[in-house]
């Protein structure tokens, strides 16, 4: 795959995810917008406000000045969270129809901006939530964030769906990037161990982490792992995203204590 194809793929998946969110939000009843989500302090409308805010900033709009001390909120733990909360606060009293119109407007503008970007623009150095990288890398993270928030809304309104496809695959890829850190650093897997995550669907994937001086995701890994964790891909993403701590549905084979430590430390975002 060429670098230009990579750029086009990222843009297509991100714009496609915005379309999926649009379809979901269009189908919500008015009362659905005020339902609480699994994210502390946020209702469905607040999740949408966050999505609007991030894309608005990427479109060049300033963070709104609300005068509220959002840093006093218990779920605001860093500067990024504080910026997110400013948008949530600013849009808290907007009606659902106005919120949907805002979402459509900003994502349409952002889609146009992305379509006009060159490969050099995508490769340009950029801040990202995961540290300094490239603008293209930031857009990969945007797919993950938007997809996770789509699933947050679906969970809140009890409307499961879109659990497989390009955006789900991209979200799994993003979560997989953190597995070396989770297994080696946070779960303290011993040197020489191998951990395999068997995702049973809707996205089927086998993810293997080997610890040899450092923990890293590897291709293959067909031997017997030290610990194997078997679980649905949707639950895997919710655990990685800190959306749940319930892992009773996870089948653990091999070193059960290591498996428990991994599950207890799997959340790398919230």
C-alpha cells in the first residue's frame, strides 16, 4: 500500500465514522440526549459536545470562554480534559437539533479540509494526544476517539451496533499499540513470557505480546502462550478504554495471576 493510499484510507475511515455517528444521532429521541453515559459527568449530549469541540479546534476555532472553573470537577485530571470540559460546558444547554446541526456542520468542514490535504500535510509534525508525531497519526487517533464515543452513546441508549468494519478495525489497531506497555510495564509480565489476546468477534484478531528485555507486540506467536485471554472485541475495547472494569466474560488460560494483572491494568484511556 502506498503512503498516499494510507492517507486516503485514514481519511475515508474517519469521514465514514462521522457518517455513522450522524446516523446514530439522527435516530435518537429527545430524551436520549440527556441519558448518562459511562463517562464520569457526561450525558449523551456532552459526548457530542466533546466531539464537536475537538473538530472545531482542528478547524481553527478557539476554545470557548465559559468562566467556569472546570478544573474543580473530579473527572478533570489534566489539561486535555479541561479543554474538553470547556466545550461541554459551553454547549450544555443546546437543544438536540442544534447539537446535531453543529456536528454536521463541523464534520462537513473538516471532511473538506482533509480532502484538500496533501501527503506532505499529513506527514507534517504535529502534537497528538499520544505525544509529538504527525498530523496523519493524529487522525488515526481521531478515528479511535470518535469510534469509542459512538459506542459510548450506543451503550447509553441501549442501541448496540457498528461493532465491526473499518472503524472498529482501526480502533482495535489503536488499542493494540498500547499492549506492550500494558503487559510489560503495568502488569509486570516477567521476562520470557508471552501473552496472547484472542478476540472472538465481531472483530476477530489474535494479538501476541512477547517480553524479551521489553514487551512488544509481535506477528505470529503460534506457540503456547504463558497467558491467553479470550474475549469479544467489543469488550476488549471497552476494557482498554476504561469504560468498564467487569471482565467476568474473559476466559483466561495459563498463568491466571498474570492474566488478572493484565485485565486490572488494561485501561489506557478514559
